[in-house]
C-alpha cells in the first residue's frame, strides 16, 4: 500500500506541476501580447524608432491624422509582435493560441480580447493567403505584374535597388538627365509609373549636388 500510495502521490505531483507549467506558459504568452500592444501603440502615436527596426522597408507607416485608423494601429502592434515571434513557433501560435485570453468558452465583453482576435485573425489570413511578397512591396509593382515563385526574387531585387538609389545607398553616377528614362525602362520595367517618377526626381536632385 505504501508503494501504491507513493506512486499515486508522484503522479498527482506530476499532474500538478504540468498544470502549473501550462499556466505559467500561458501567462508568459499573455504578457508578450500585452507588451506588443503597448509598444505598438507607443510606436503609432510617437516618433519612436527602435534599434531593432532592422528592415526599414517594412516598418509600418506613421499616422498623419487623428483618430488613428484602427488597421494602422494593428499594423504597428503586429510589427512589434513579429520581432521575436520566430518562424519555428509561428505555426504553433496560429494553431493553439487564439483563445489565450479566454478562460471560458464564451468571449465575454472585454474590448482588448476582441482587439487581440482582430490581430490574430489578420495574421491567420496572411498565413493562408499564399502571398509571395509583402503588401508594402506590392505597392511598388505595376498592376499587371503577376508575382510567381519564379520571378519573386527578381521583383524584390528591382524594388530594393531602386529604393537604395533613392536613399543614396547606391551610387547614381551612371545616371544622367539624358539616359535616366532609358535606364529605368531596362532596369525597372516592373515598377509602377508613379514610383519611377518619384525615383527619377530624387535621383536627378542628387545628381545636381555632385
């Protein structure tokens, strides 16, 4: 009986530790979401720039009016969340964590919980969209361009090169007022006309100063 009692006690202790560990993990995930919401809101309403903002191209746009559009606020929260949501954990999060703020089967009336659902469902729809290029990059492409697995690298390269020319990361020495249209037609034939016009203006201004 002593051995059986000891085994029961060990099993009960293991079950209790498992439950405690699950509760702690849930709270860690909840805290991370709260941090993302806080940082995203601060990013949306201030000029804050983080040292971890490595990919400047994908940084969410700053709002220019009040009230801040709700989708733009979600974009800033999403940006902060995505910084340490590793791809190894991403699919697990999408499959398991939609209801981490709900202890009951009903959703209740907490506004934060529904904002979290909006964020979660947005990321879930992106996961299932099969898009090969980000929405921000897509804004640089002509409407008739079809993004495929065969051309996505070329398209990203065109956009990246044009942006680097505009930002001065690449030299504009090979361009002149006489040849810029011809070079643009050869190098950036998938880019939208208004983006090319903007880039042309920037590059010609840079050439004036040399």
